[in-house]
C-alpha cells in the first residue's frame, strides 16, 4: 500500500489516537511492488504451513528495516519502526510474515522475514464521505512488502484479511485504503481484484519516483470481512 517521502508521511491525515484496548492475540506498501504474481494470491488458497503470521517485536525491527529498504524506495525514520513496537494500537495493526523451511520449528526458531504490512487508523477517510462511514475510521495500509520469491503464496491476501477483520472488530473501521504508485499497473490490479476502487489521485506523492503521482484506492468493509478464513 502506500509509501511516501518523509514529509508526506509526517503530514498524513489525522490518525486515531484513542481506541479500544487491542485484542491480546498475537497473529500476525512498496507500493510499487505489492502484487503476487499468480492465482496463488487468491483468497481461496490456504496459507502454506511454512508461513507464520505474527506481531512485530523489538527483535524483528532490524530485519523489518532491511526488508523495507530492499523493497521500498522511500527511507523511513526511526519513529516509524519505534511506533510499531511501542504503540499498542500500531503493533496490533502491523503483521509480519515469517517463513520457516521446517514448519516444525515455528515458535522455536526466528525464521526468515519475507513480508510485512504496517497500517494506521485514519480518523477522516479520503474519498467520498457517506452516511455509513462518516464517523468511522479507516484502516490505511502504510506499507505492504513481500519478497519476490514468496509472492505466489497468497501471503499478502492472508495478512490483509487478518488485519481487516481485527480492525473491524477492535476499532470499528468502515473502510480500507491505500496509495498506489500511478505507474504500478500490476499493484493497482492486485487491489482491484480485491474490491478496491479508485477514489482520487495525488500529484507529487512519490517525490523520489518518476512519475510521482499516486492513485488513492479504497474499499468498504462488509460482512465477508468478519467471516472465518
């Protein structure tokens, strides 16, 4: 989902500061590189048994920094990572995908970090307001990154499903949104296949990229987001 310059990141729409206590469970967007390249990204596919989805801890920060620096064109400040591990809300809507060559070692060994989603709650969703979502926050995907060799396993889909369901139940979100680099046709297609629609465009959003524009995508949440996957 979205990436931006430091200035843009610091001036995002107002973030929700007060919210219900996050659930205690610990499950766990370069935007130009978010897509998964085959039908393996379908939500109907089971998550490989090698993949552990879990929360981010202090021990994961260095690996997360390497992942984002490798896949995302924008450097993030230390505050970006500090919030993930120190702010309960941010930690609750951040999810890591860890690959274990031997599934029996899940929970016993650290594994290999292969993907991550870091979200925020926005108090005032972008796009067209409606009576149903006017007072409800949006789950905004700040970063979504999956290492290329692992993009055919549906990992991003599963992470998005988990975080959407969690955000609906814990914070009452009505929408999910992101920015997509305007030249990232593959990434935009990924979102469209998952029910996102274009609601706007922002010039000069990705100031380190050429072209610099971003497409704002959103989708409303619904009953299907609350069903077990």
